[in-house]
């Protein structure tokens, strides 16, 4: 019988990597903090919804303040990577490449007007959340699953070290390296003339996030 899996997921940009790397290092059978498609349970780290495989025993979901989390994605120039990691479609990012259909040999070219650079300015101008942050939080906190999900807000996660490591994961103690780190992403990183529009894009996600408890276990 195969060992059961603990799925580790977060909305991204919310200081989840430290926690997930520590869990990986403890030998808990779980998806890795760094991953590749088709290896080690695929892209579970940022998938928009809880996976439904019967090998899954439990899951941990880390969510952060949506505004701070999305700022973190742009601050680290990870918009394209994050969209890919969530399994969402991308606009073309270049026009110098040509794709050829394998059967018909039809040539596909990208028109310049469809190209995106995935900048903060484009995000604000578009008026929509490319990363589907509301849907991500909703799916992981409201959908019914066959396994328990520990949900924790990232800025207070260290308060719940015992509940995470000892009570939920069955470890003997909280690892000594699990200590709080300072955040580097704040609204001040968004230009003044974009702040109102930026926060309005994430209004629904922020309201949902604020309505949730800082720690819970969904069963």
C-alpha cells in the first residue's frame, strides 16, 4: 500500500515556501516546494482547487492578504510563472516565435496587439485579477473534500506551529527553524496613481479573506 499524501497549497506570494520546505525536509510524503509538471504530484502547490485523488490524506492551505500577496508576485517578477503554476492560460509574451501545427503544418503567428509583458501597469489597466485569487481562496475554504484541510493565514501562521506540526502532521515538536520572517511587500510598492484601481481589482478576494478565521481545520 502506498503512503498517503499531504497536499501543500497556497495562493502564492504569502510566505508559504518556508513552511512547505520544512515539511518536505521532515520526510512527510507531500508535494515539493519546487516542482515540475508530472513529477511529485504535479502542480499542487498553487492549484486553484483541492485535488481529488484518493491517495490524499490531508492538506494544508496557506492564504495571505490578497493585496500583499499579489504585490509580492509582481515585486519578484513572477506573474507569468505564477499564472502557469495555477494552470491558467497565458497571453503570448513574444512575437518572434512561430508555431507549426504538427498535422496540418499550418503556421501560427502572434499579432503584436495580443502580446502582454505581464506588468503591474497592464494588470491595473485590465481591471481584472489574472491570478483568480478570489476563486482560489473560495475553492480551498468552501468546497467539500474527502480529506481535512488545515487553513491558516500567513501572517499569523507561526502562532499555530503546534497545531500544524504536532496536532495535524503528527510530528514530535515544532521545528526550531520555523520562525517568523519580515514581509517585504506592501501597498507602498504600488505607484500612488494605481493604488485605488489595484485594490479594487482584489476587493472581492480581500472581503472573503477578511471574513475567514485565521486558523481552521475543514473536515
